[in-house]
C-alpha cells in the first residue's frame, strides 16, 4: 500500500513539528459516503503533509462499490487520511478521514477510539449515501456537525429542507463548505469545536 504524502522512509520536517506551545490535542474524525470529499478536506486544511491511503480503483470494486454520481473517480481511500491543524497556539486538532465504501467500515472501530467529535461531509447530489453514516454516529453517541460540500453544479437546498431529508435534530449544526478551500474547511472544524464546547455547558437534548 502506498502511503502518499510522504517519501520512502521520510524523516521529520521542521514545519511538521508540533508547536512547543501546544497544550491540548483533540482527535476529530471526518466521515461521509463514497466520493464526498473527505480526503480533499483533510488535505486542504492540514498544516502538515497529509497522509493518505488512496489506491487506484480496480475491477474488483465493480458491482460492490456504488459509483453513481462519481463515475470519474479513479482513486479511493482504503484505510484512512491523516492531517493536523493548530486552531490556536495551544489547541491542536488531529484529523482522521475514514473510507467511504461500506466494505471498509470495519476500520471505523479503531479510527473512532478516543475521538471527541466528527464532521459528516454531504453531497447534495447523493444525499442517500449519508443516511447510514449519520445513523452509525448516532448509534455510537459521537457528537457531529454536518458539512454540505458545495460541488460545482450540485443543487442547493434550504437548510430546513436538508434537515428534513437527513432527519437531523435542530441542535446538530449544519453548514456549507468548499472542501477544496482551506479557510472554508477550517470554518467547518471551528463549527464543530463550538458545538463540542456548547455540549460541555448544556447536556445534549434527548
């Protein structure tokens, strides 16, 4: 397996070093259906070289992976993506992107260990691929925000219409983003951090 974003037996780079002022680290998981932009978001926002485990899609996935709407996709994450971003001088987020295909969901168990919260990426052209993802987070009791990745040409819907389609409670944050844009992706993470902070002061509604 090719761990992209790094050379063979790479040594540490000065710019990849953890800031000496960092006092707290939080693990965040980026989830979503196949082809919604998880690898793109982690890569766009990470301040270090992102680690990806993308492999070329082969005929082995034909009839197994649902590529409707993403027929041009040629690579897929088979283990995880990893990145890091400093929110401020003291708080660092470690980002773990999950595989989108259901056949790789067994990896979720390890990736979610110790995670404080999650970002669910959604593509409005294929909302149905997000239903099981959201359901699994709810079953695990993992706090999450939903980020609608605004793909070019994708339909735009009113917030309340999206909430209804995704069966989201009113208290779950729902935001728009462009996973390709660093500042937009950072805003999603900030929305999650604000939500997690609010939960420490007010118990989540049942």
